[in-house]
């Protein structure tokens, strides 16, 4: 959105100045000239902005551990994230049943598409969410290097030692009040969007050990964005259901908290036609963070 707004501002100012000082608009028939100038300048700003982002992410070495999450690269991620969501045609309707304070928080959301976390990052921008994401997301051109340098947390499910490091880093973020942490407890995208998959409940050890509130949200409609683009806008519903405070989960296990969060999500998603699905999927993340 910000890159788009900047391009429009530059386009308007540039075309007006071109019309006034360029000496090329002598009559109403010449109105096409400033219009062309507006289009060229606007597209030029967008192209320059994206090239700028590409240039700074192309040479990022993801084999080298980062000493500190980069605010600059998070800014690049935020700009591109904003741009992609805006031009995707997603129209986000937020329904919040709670009010959030200062944070940090542990955000949870069901998983429909790659736009889920992108939309949460925009809506809850002030909380500077760093998501726990699978390795494949860090291999995406432009986005992968940006989220790596920004301090997003890569979860290597086939490596218990590395998975534990990710969990400990997430706990550190929350305890130090550096960032909020976000995760999709299903662990993978739901392909048909009609079910809520079983959770990888071990991820809830992160907020339990960091002693921070859990924000329970659901998202509906993001799975339709690719199908509707570019001819139709997609209505996306983001519902903020509950903030589970530390005093409410004290003494409970990660599995119990996971079931509680899932029950809240499922009850809300039934409004959109989502159904229960039962798959034996418990021996997963739990073993990695024991």
C-alpha cells in the first residue's frame, strides 16, 4: 500500500509539473500527455522500489547466522508484503472480540495460504510479529532473504536439535519483549480450506515457557485469492477470538492449551462452513521441543 501510494503521489506531482513547465499542453486535446506521464512515473516508482528490494536481498547469505534481526530488512519485507496484499485484491474485514494491549503476544492462526501470515503482519504491524515458518519459505526469492535477515524463525522439522534452537529463540524474543511471535499450529496449509487440521501442540510450549498471552485468531478466504486474481476481489475475514492470559493456562500442558485454542478456532470457523477432521498427527512438533 505504501509503495503504491508513493507511486501515485509521485505520478500526480510529476504529471502536474510536466504539464505546467513542460510546455506540451496547449489545449484539451493534449490531456493525454500528462496522463501518460502519470502512468509512466507511477509504474517507474513501483519498479524502482521493487528493484531496490531485490538488489538488497539478492546477495544475502542464509548460511551465515545473523547476529541481530535487521530493522532495515524487516522494512523491506513490510513494504513488499503491503504491496502484494494490496494488489492481490484482498479486502480484509477485521472482527475483534477483544482489545490488545502492549504485548508481546504469541499469535496463532489457521493456515489457508501464504497470505495468512502476510495479512497478520500488516494488521498487527505494531507488534512486530516474527513468524515460525518452514524451511521452504526461506527459499522464496526476495521474501526468503528478507524474512531471514528480519529474524523470522526457521523450523527444520527433520532436525530436532535445530528445531529446539528455533523454539528457544522464540522464547527469547518474547521474554526480552523484542518481538511478538506467530505460528500456524496446523503446521501445513489446508489444501481444500474446508477443514481444520489437527495441531502440532508442541508449539504452545513457547508461550507457556515465555509466560505471555496467546492471541487466538482465525482467517477465512485467503485460499480464494489466487483463484480470483486479477479479475475479482477476495473478501477475507480475520477474526480475533480471545486472548488467553498466562493466569488462564497456568499449570496446563501444551497439549491441553493446544486443544483449547483449536476448539475456539473450530467453533468460530463453523460459521464459514469449516468441518472437523481427525488425523493421527500428535507425534510431531511435541517430540522436537520436549
